């Protein structure tokens, strides 16, 4: 993998100055200004600053639908999804609806098995839900493209509430939505909600806010009035794990959830996941949610049954929560082993592709092997995408015999739109597809490797038309030099206290260094001793085994290394240029 091109972020000087005048530390003011923050009010993380629920199209109809079901004593079934966003959204709904007056007997849920039912509200998952004899189906993190599933449910006399955040389907170039009784989705046509980046769990939380307001208007709220902020640890977990853009509204949701975790007031399942992952909840950061807790929940949907993840997040028994989290941890270790082997196979396939093209790399990549595991294709696609900086799809044969792929993209290439164009040019190639700009899924209508080859050619053709050489050059945006006086544990703690993530990336600094020493630790990490001016500092480059030259420019994150009560800064290296 070639070294990325290092690009320093632009910092609007007037904005940085205004943030400083509002009392924000100079370094932090610079970082925030470079990420589009214009005024200190945007940093207010209080619940009062959340976007009001009434901006969501369909929320009033959804609230009335739920309130009517509650007051009629009807049963509803939640149709979840098999990823962390879907699991947390289901848990938020179950917990929130109980708080607002639904009895356990009125509530049920089903979650698709990705190998059996596929994604979303399919007719087969509707049939499974019908076994629980509901009057109302409520989707979370899915449903906006489930035209057939919604029609099937309504044909059986069910009412349907769709809560989702994905993009709607398109037929003949026109956007279409299912004929549900109510739809809440910031990305549906005609919705003016300012945050289009809500995760599925965020939409579920807003629906509960709408229901509470409706019940209040009807004089039907339980006493004392339920507080829904106790659900925000789950909202934060699903939001970070789904890698949605952390706009100001999402940052507030995540900040509130992290605050609960640090105070030890998270759900028993969330606290148990911290324990299973050997992470300290009192120092919870977005990184923990995205790289420790989220993968353990996702592992259930990839290799087992997401019911295990949902049960972990809904139990109130700390001992049961820990037992379930321990099971998730074991499944995640199995997932890592499968991923490692599959990644080796994928890299071998990639090398064979490059060799066949005489050293060239196509502008987009699609890989398939008969031994690939359906549950891990998304992770492997992400790893290959990071390595080659190309839109990447990885396909595996599903339990139903169909070839199912998961894709990951790079900036400037809208993956779902690309699939839409592929489907128009090759009408018989894709059985179905859906997703976002940066992640999407597709099932091929053709059942053999020839279908993957056709897809690879069509996919690469779109990439060739949409991407130029600069787009295909990996870049790393950094925040310039770190002032010597700022390389302190206090600065590291200040930065750790902020909410960073997708679209609001954590700070990366860039400086010239002299290598004093370097050695491998754990056989795959490079431990560094660096000199900058007259100052020595420790560094580490995870996953790097190749030695560095004596003088080098490093892009790095500031990290706090705590050992035996002592705190010192350490630079975590992201990239290097001689």
C-alpha cells in the first residue's frame, strides 16, 4: 500500500479566533474550526439543543399509530436488523415502549437471519412475525425499500410503521416508498429534518419522543412522566457503530450517551460489553463504541443470531448481561479468525487480478471466492478498500445459493448510486441492492463466478467514468504541527473528552522527527523513540513492521499512555513520508 498524500486542513482564522474569544482553548478552537464548527453554540451538548422531533415527516402519524395501539391493548412486533444499529434500535424501542405504557405481553420482535431471510421487511420475515399475532409491525433500521414486504403485511390485515434512515428505492428513475401506514425517515422525499445523518437508532429514539408528546396531549402518560434520556447510551452505541456522519445533532446524542457510560449509568448490557472487551467505561470514548462494543454486537448478526445481541441490550439483570456479553466476545473472536483467513484469500485474489492486468489496478474492485463467508464480506471489503483506496465489493455464496456482496467506497464515489447505474446498464445482473454513499449491499441474479466477473467490469466502468487519478490517490488530512507546549497529558485528556467520528475525524498532527530508536513489539507493531528539537517522545505504529528512515515526517494522533498511575503522552502513527 502506497503512503498517502498528506494534506493539511484549512483553518478559517476568523472562526478560530471567534471560538477562542468564546473561551475555547486555542488548539481545540483551531481543530473545531477546521471541521466546520462556526460558533460555540454548536458545541452545546445539552438535550435542549437537540433538533425538535416535529421536523421529522411522518412523526405525528407514527405517534398516533403507536398511541392507538397502546390504548387498544393491541400487540405490536418490531422488525429489527442484524447489525449493531438495528439491534440498538430494537432495544431502544422495546425499552422505550415499556416506559411509555406498553406491557411486555404487547411487545415482540423478530430479527432476520441474513442467510435465510435476507435484509429488511421481506415477505418471509412478515410471515415469521405473523406467528406472534400482531396488529402492528414496526420496522427499525429497515423498511424504506421493502415495497413487497409492506404490501404483504397489509394484505394480511396488519398496520405497518416504517422507521428507517436508508435511501428509498428507485423504480424507472423515480423514488418510491412503500405504502405503509406511517413512515419516519429523514431521507424520505419531502422530509425537511435538518439532520439527514440520523442512524436507525436515532430515528427510533425520535419516534419515542413523538409518542411521548402524543400521550401527553391525550393525558395518557404514565406517572411520573417517563424520561427517555436513559436510552441515550444505546443511541450513542448504534450511531457510532453505524459510521453515520457525526453532524452537530448526532454529536449531541453521542455525547449524552458517553456521559451516561462514564457515570456508570448505562444499561447493564452496555456495561457488560465494556467488561467483556476489557475497556474502562468510566473513560468511554467514541473509539470504544466503534471498535470494541459495536463489533461484538455485530458479530452475533454475522456468525450467529442477532437475538443474542438484542437480549444483551434489553436485559436488566447484570449477571445475565455479563453472561451474554461473554458469549458475544467469544463469537467476535471467532469472527476475527474467519476474517483473518478470508482477508488472506482476498489479498491473494487481488494480487492475481493485478498480475492479470500487468501490474495495473482497476478503479474499482470486486472479489469472490467459493470459500468466502457471507457474514464477513463487509469487513473484508472495508480492509481491501483501505489497502488499495478503491471502491471495493466482496461476494460470497449465501446459504440460499445466491451470490451476495457487500461494498465499501471512497470519497467522491456514491456506492448506492453506482449500483443503480450498474442495474440500468445490466438489467439482468442484480437481483437487488441498497445502501448508502459509503456502504452498500447487492445480490447477483446470476449464480456463478461469471456473474461476479460481469459485475466487476460494469462496476469498474462506472468508477472509471466518475473518478480521476486524484480521487484514486489515498490522502490523509491532518491538522498541522502540534505545538511543543501542547504535547501534554492535559491536552490528550481535552481531546479525548470531545466526540470525534465519521465526518468529524479525530485530530491528526504532522511533524518532522529524528528516529532515536525503533523496534518491533508483538511481532507486528513498530515501537518508536522520537526526537523533535531537544524533546524526546514515544510513538507506536500499529500493524507496521517495516523500519523507518532516520529522518521522517509522521502523521500521528496524540494518545494518553497510563501505566501504574503514571500518565504520559504517546504518538500513535498513522502515516509517514521520508
